[in-house]
C-alpha cells in the first residue's frame, strides 16, 4: 500500500541508509559505500514491546545486556526483550539489509515513533534533545544512561518530552497512522 507524500513508504535516515515501512515491519538498508554514514542507534530500551531483528545481508553489531555481538544472516532472529538496554551499529563501508518487528505484533507506536523522529525540524543531527524526548515519550522509547536506572530514565523522558516539550510549543507531526 503506497502512502501519500506526507506518509512516505521510505525515509533516508542518513547518507546511504534508508528505512522502509511494511505492515508491522521496518526494513533498514545500508548501502555501504565508502563515504556513507555508519548506522548507529544509541543505547535505549522499551517498556511495552520486544524487538525481533533479522539480518538478511551483511552484518550488524548489536549490544544487548552489555555484551556486543556481531550478527549475520546465519544468526537467525535476534530477540531483544522489553526493558533491556540495547544498541545497534553497522560497519563502515559494508552493505547490510535488516528488518525489525515487534512483539506484540500489532504495535503501531513503532512506526509512529520513527515517522515522528524523522520529522523533527532540522533532522536528527540538529533536532535537539527536547523534541527527541517528546517522540520517545509518545513512542515507548527510553535512553539508557551509562548507569541504567529505569525509573530515572523514564522520569527524564516524561519531564522533557511530556511536559517541557509541549510548553515550548513542540508538537508531533504524526499523531496517528490514519491519513486525512
């Protein structure tokens, strides 16, 4: 199903990295050209959903429970339980194709999370902490601090994203996946 221009099927996340939305699945394609960016997802965790990653081509470094492993198509599915800090990183100059889906399967917050994250004015690199925490607040995402204390991380997101962002006039671009 092709979406309108306001709800594109794909986003270019950074140079050489795209994300495509399929029903309940996100596909990340890393081109792997020498000058392309490295795909990095900083350490974070989710309260309401598990993630299941599948690598179809290439390799990804996934840090889970403080242990970093390299995953390839031969690794099978990588199960990331809710509540567990994790991060993801590609390899410079290497192509990779991977997907991410959630448990529960019908978890529309995930696509909304990514759509709102990519819609931050100025982009991710210059978008600012407050609007990013607003997206986290509405999207079941919490940054994992170096000393992981879930209650503190939740408070950080709630205060910045739930209270301060709206007071400063920040609004989510997408409140629903339903198109007008």
